C-alpha cells in the first residue's frame, strides 16, 4: 500500500498541520487562501481557478504554467475540493465552507452558509439567519473569530448575551469559514459547540484583480403589509466590489472590499404574546387569574384532578415592516520587505441600520370563574380547544410601534509573520475592535403605543387551527367608544463592547517529523450596557372624552385575514377581521397634547434603570506537540494544553436602601438613597488539555479521535455588578437580585470519533460520533445577608415593647396601635390619626439600634450539569457530467430534557435538535445551479416564557433556497437567487402543540444580479 507523505511547507521532511498558527495570528501566508496562476502569464488568477484551502497552499507549489492536458478545477468543484482538503488535513474535527470564487460566497448570509455544515443550525430573525447553534449548544456558547481574532458583539435585544449576530456581516469579502468542532489549544476558548473562524482575502495572496457586482432584491414579504407599515420601494439594491493590487515584485499589497445592501421586508405574527398562565392542577379552584371552573355550565371535558392545564393570557395579531441598510467594508495593506517577513494592517467596518413599524390587535383575558365557556383536550396536559369569556366593555386594543436601531463594528488589526529559519516561524497579532448597538430614532430603540376602544364584550379564541382564531361575536362599537391612547412604553438602550487582544505564537520544527506550536495572549473585553424605559400605566385610558380629545381621523380601518392568508384558520368566518391602523407620530403627538406629558413618550438615557460595565481580562498560554508516526498505517498525534486566567470586574448602578417605613398593617415600603455604582470582582483559571489522533488506514480512508476540554463563559447578566432591591419589605426583610462575577464558565469534556472516506478529490463519506459532558452551568441560589445602610422597625425596641405588652407578632394591628399610642413623637414614630376601623395610623421607621434590614439575595452559582451525545453523517459526491450533491444529517440526544408535567423552574438544555441538509448541484463552463434544502427539528428555545416557568418549543422548520449562475463570458456572469422558495412559515408552542405561542409568516426573497471580473 502506497501512502502520500504530508509535509511542512517550510521543511520537506515534516508534515504541515493546517493553520497551526492561524487562530493565534491572522497570517495570510499561513491561513489565507492561495491561488493558482494563469497559464503562461505568471499572474494570480484565483477568480478563474478557484480558491484553494490553506492546506493546498502549504502542500503544493503554485503552477507557473498550466500544460494543455492539465485539468484546472474551478467554481463549485474547486470549492468542494478545497472544503474536503480543509477537513482532511486538519488536526481534530474541522469543517468549513470555501468560496468558489473571490468575492462570491455560496450564500447571501454567513449564518445561512454555515447551516449547510453538519451539526450547525441557525436561529432566524426577520426571516434571515442570525445566531448559530452547533451540536445542540446554543449561540452564547460558540466563539466567533474574524481572521483568528475574537470579535465583539452588541445586541439591544439581548444586552447580556454573548451570541454573535451574523446578519451584521455581508459575505462578499469572505473567502472561507472554518468550523472547529473539537477543542484546540491555539484558539481563544468560549466555543463549547464550536469555534467559527471567518477568513477574508489578503492582497499578496489575491494578486491583481477586481470584481464588481450589482443585484436587485425583491422581498415578497414587503407586499404582505398594510401600506402604512410597508416600504414604498419594492426592489432594493445590493452593490459590492473588490479591488486588489500588488507592486514592487510583491513587496506591497493593497486590497479594498465594500458592499451596500438594502432590504425591505415584512414579518407577520399571530401570537399568545404574554404566554400561558399556569400550570395549574386540574382540581384548582381559586380567584387567581388563570384557573377555570373544574365543573359546571360552559366547561366541556374539563381537566381531571390528575391533569395540569394552562390558560391563555392574551392574543395578538402583529403586522411588522422593517427596512434594513447594511454597509460593510475592509481595507488591507501588506508589506513584505523580504520573503521571510510579512506584515499586514487591516481595518474592517460594518454597519446595520434597521427601521421598524408595526401594528398589533390585542385582547387580554380576565379569567372570571363564573363567566367562562371552554372545551378541552384530554390530559395529562390539558389545553383549551376553545376559550371564551363573557365580560362587557373590555378594551379592544390596537397598538403601534415606530423605532429604529443602528449596530456597527469597527476593527483595526496588525499582524507580523516572520520565518526566522527553515525550522522556526514566529507571529504577532493585535487588534482593537468595537461593536455598538443603539437607537436610531427619536422614538427610541423599541416602543409600544396602545390605543383602545372600550367596547369589547364576549371574546373567545379557537386553538384548533394552525393559527389561533379570535372570535368576538358582537364586534366592537368604535362610535360609542371612540379610539383613545391608553398605556405606553418607550425604550432607549445602548450596548457597546470593546476588545483589545494581542497574540504571539510560533512553530518550531523538532526532529524529522515533529513540531512544537506555542503561544501566549492577552485580551481585555469591556461590555457596557445602559437601558431605560419610560412607561405610562394609564391602561384605563387617558381621556374621558376621547371623541373630543382625540382626532378620530387619525385611525382608519383595515382587514386582518389578508395578511395571514397562508395560515390555516385565517379563512374562518367567525374570525374578528378589523384592524384600526394609525399614524404613530400623529397619535403620539395627540397623546402628549391630551396628557401634557412629553417625558412619558420620550425615551432617554439620562436616568437609566440600569447601567452596567463588565471587564474581563484574560491571560493565556498554550503549547501543542505534533508528531507523525511512520508506521504501517501512517499516524499523526497532537498533544497540547491551554492555560487561561481571567479576572472579572463588574460595576453596576444601584440605589441603596436607607430606611424602612411601616405605614400600614402589612406595608413596609423602602426608602432609597441616591444612585451609586457598586463594583464586584472575581477570577477563575482553567487548564484545558487537548489530544488529537488520526490514522490513514488507506490513502483514501482516515480515522481520527479527539479529546479536549473547552469552556463557555457566563452571560453578562449572570456576572453583572450592582444589586437590585425590591421596593417593599416584609417582616422577614426584603428580596434582592445580584450577579456573581466569581461565576466559573461552563466546562465541557469533549470526545470525538470519526471515519472519513475520500474516494475522489471532490467526493467523500464520513461518520462522526461526539459526546460532551458539561458541568458548572449557572443556577440560582438565595443568600441571606444584613443591610449595612438600613434598619427595620421589625424586631427593634418599639417592636419588642409591643410584644412585652401582650401583642403577638402576627397581630400587626395590635403591634402598631401599641407603638403609635406609647411612642408617638419618639424618634422614628409619627402618629397621624385613626382610620375607619378604629386603628391608629402613622409611620414607624427603622432607627439606629434597630435590626439591620435582612436581604434575601438571589444570585448565581455553578451547580447544574448536563451531557449530550450525537452522530453526524456526511456524503458529498460529484459526477463526471457536472451533477453532484451534498447531504448530511446530525442526530443529537440528551437526557436533560424539559419535563412538560413539571410545575416549577427547571434546568434543561436549550437549542438541542436534529438537523439535515440536502444540496443538489449542477455545473459546467456556462451554468452553475444549486438547489439547497435545510431542515431543523423541534428544539427547546427557552425554559421560561415571559417570566413564567413554561417552555418555548420551536417546531420543525425546513427551507428551500435556489441559486442559478450563468457565465456570459470569462469576465461577466449573471445570477438568479431565491431564498425561502416555498414560503415556509415558523411556529412555536408551549407544553403541547395546542398551546400555540407564535405563528410567523415571512415570504420568499428573489435576487437578480450581475458580476464583472476585471
């Protein structure tokens, strides 16, 4: 059996391991794409010949002239071959996607591109891929790098999260994405699911070239909106370009890439917006909102005593229009004074602006025990098939929103690569990167203006269809009860993350077939979040004469069902079918005139409700020793470790309690001092070993195994500084919430096994098995501690005197009467009179010498653990006639599932799901066609829905995308792309699929484009 010796690019007798320094530095020479050269010209022409992977760059010599009988692989075939080389020649378990041409990535969105990789699934936002889940591990626990550098992330929707939003980055400048599924010593940790490295081109590798592309985008979902929420522009532009040049015989290189994209879209949703109340036991009889009569008139098949059940809180129909403008650009300058030293200076910029308008019809339920009609499914989890309340003059709420956000990324970096000798290479990389997300509208970063007509009577909802159907038999009378503004909230937020990182590394050849990779790094991550919400709780209305105070011409009628026509139930003749739409700005101005309250409708960060800054400083070093073994079946081993120490400092805004006032029988409000900042700190360290082994059973058959320990850092709300105290106290004290900066990361021990058969250059079959043992998930605990700033009258001298007089502690009227009658005028005691019940009134305050106010502080500790296992099957094949396919399936399993019969808070793994991809390909010299289907199975998205201990499941979802390219000539190509070709919809539910939470429609998106290569 003949084997091919694999070699280091800088020593012919040792083996090169793929991008051994790539993530420790951003070395284009080691990790950037390499390109074949034009026949007979000696000029680089990656656009014509396709992009090779780093392994190709290291293991082959650039072609100086292509012979007439040489087959040059281009386009999709080149991409598939490069992707296989990336997987085949790597340490550990690595997958990826390589562009088939510079400036031409296979998907319009990076998240949608990586979902084609086995084990990778995405969360969609506005019908577009945003966050990535890998092998059942959620977005917060995956690490995203740009050219080997840790990237900051900012998200007003989740200021405490660590998930990178891929929708902020365009794909035009990306040459490849590498997905490291097994632990690596040379990568910044944080990716328990995977570390994803986004690679961009470098001018000294690309040579002299230029491309320019334009597209027209037609998003059909923008047509499925009311005119007031839809964008007037039906077709939006996308423009992208790339220019690369070198001079002085390759001493200097300069490249610039840029893109600008607009997209107008609509997302409509039928939802039980505030979730389901419960769970309740089937024999519950209570006045609390939620329970139903367990028997009696109007209840069909009521839940049994052994069942649990839930009832809907409300029902909403949303229509939401968004306009997005995304700008991306990168400048790269390289200097190679001698062939062994390459320096790179680069700047990356991204901006994503989104404007949103929406309207919502909303009804809320009161759950009166004696005015309900309902029918139910059988248990053990009973759900209403139909639920109705007979209550008069309720609010028919028509809400609206108008807001905008702007997110940006600025990153500047410098890299040096030095080939000291044939045996030694050194690298240095540093960068300063900032991500920021903030409002881009005077109305704030999010808002909701509620308008109502108090004319809704009997109201029901039918849950037997795909979407819930609202039934209001008598409708609403907008003449008798004209529209008016009721409550509202306006939000303003700022999230800003800065990362300063320096990494130094090297590779030393040892002996004939071994090498030592080593490095150290320092990073500082500063995450700053500010938030404020101004809210008017005037839900009963802001005017007694709305027909006079409010201009009724600001509202106009529309129908609901037309915007949900794709969903089952939208054609139900009982469905209430009227929207009262309105101009947000005009109605807001009318409300300000009526209430005289400008501040209540104007968000501001001048007095934020929270202001948090968390700083993480990490020092790390790593080593990895790689050896090739010249055995009958050639083997390779890699043994390494990474040691990290992280110091955490978190400062948060708080108001410290200063006094407790006992003002009535059971009311003890707390008086707070001025806002101050509180800083807490913590630290942790981790030793993270890795072990990789692979063996070439044959030239085309490889088996491998990897073991490694990885970590995922806590969310920022879990480690935030500052304490939030309850506004009231009881006889046992008060409650508070606090983060724990000393919280340790989630730790995962990972085992991976795989077998890979590469039966042609562009074809392979592989089977991978993986197991993850995860520990130190954050759980909540309660810590009792005394206040250092406030005392309570409970247990004080006056309290004890009342007890000595014969009062008992539970008879608070007796206690108060004694203190107010015997100690009035004494420090802390103010008597004001007598109430109708004959009890004395007044205030009894905590004073010096009284007990310290007890705090029951809820905080986080490392206490939960989980494990998961799974398998991945991949098959990629290209036929000789230009046809081909890619197919993969990932199966993930964990015993830590949500118990749908459970009544309290639970810990369960979120994001766990099976997934599959099937991609059909055809390519010849003129045509390039790709039809892709992606499927993700049902998964648990959250263990708490709207603050209630109820699960949120995302139902199975499949999407079909199509791309067709045609090469007019060697320079000009045209393309047609279709995203979500079959107009798939998404649905989420609670404990059963009858307990619908959301049903969301989007629409297909079509793009017609042209691209010219100079």
